[in-house]
C-alpha cells in the first residue's frame, strides 16, 4: 500500500490512457457506434456497439482473473463470471466501494470525442472504434478505482482523516495534494504533445479523472468509518 508505488502505477496508467486516446483519434467519430440499436446486434436490441464491445472486453478480462485482483473493478459487473484461473494474491481486500457511475463515465467520454476525432462515418472501422473505446473506458475506470487504495494509504499515514467523514467537503480538501495534481496535469500535457494531441483536451480529461478519484476516496473513507462504527457481526 506504499503511496509512491501506487502513484507510479497511476503514472503508467496515465501514459497508457493518453496513448489510447491517440489510437482512438486515428478513426473518424463514427457516431453510430454510440447509438443504441444503430448497429444491429442479434439478440441484443437496444444496445450500442460500444456497450457490446465493453461487455465482451470485460468478459475476456474476467476469464483471465483480472477482477479477482482487489484493485480491479469491472464497469459491467453484471456480465462478469468467475474465472477458472487460480493464483495467489497479496493485495489487501478493502471494503467494497462502487466504481464511478458507468453512465457518468460514458457520457463524459462520448462528450469529448468530437474534439478528438475527425467528423465522419466509416462502417469499415466500427469494430476498431468500439474496441478502442472499450479499452479506454476500462483503463480510465481502473485509474479512478485505484483511488480506494490511495485513500487507504493516506489513512495508514494519517488516521485522523476518518474524523472528517461526516464533513465530505472538508475531507475532500484534506485529501487533495495540489502539487501531485499539478504534476499529473503537466505529465498529461507533455504526453499529449508527444502524441500530437490537444494538450487542453487531455488537461480536461485528467482534471475530470482527478475529481472522480477524489470523489471515490471520500466515499471509500466514509465506508471505512461506517464499518468501524458498526462492525458486522459474524
């Protein structure tokens, strides 16, 4: 639970996310990919190709045991089945905390695509578009969900933060690290320049992710406090 190690993992994810945004930018907008029913999927009326792709990606990842690892949480848990893969894991099991609302993440993601991609519709690349979307959403979700482990690490260093859980705005302010946030934004802008992406757009993406991560940290610590005040009886 070392905070430096967690931040190193976050930095790797940040680089991957910017790189995947570059991959998505190679394809035109392909709005039909996000419209439920616009691209017919046999047996699944009313679902978009992007949602179908996300379900398929998470089914595959689940089969490999990804979501048995405590710091991983699926965006579509209803399609995840137990993995036949068995392995020893040494990360602590934290109190269950829901990931950021899936619809909220998808809405934000889709809203920025017109500024990332050229306009147009190309059915030849619907599949590649949907796969890039699903992979990006999964990585962004992973990056935000790591906030639970960041919050746990901060709690280990300063248990007094639990005294602030009934004042979420005060707790949120106490959890902030302005220098770290500034460093993350600077790294995102640098990566955007290296990938020939709009630095202002990546700044917007990373500021949004930071705020979502802080929201999750607050909810996580509130859950920890609730469990300490009302421990479950076995």
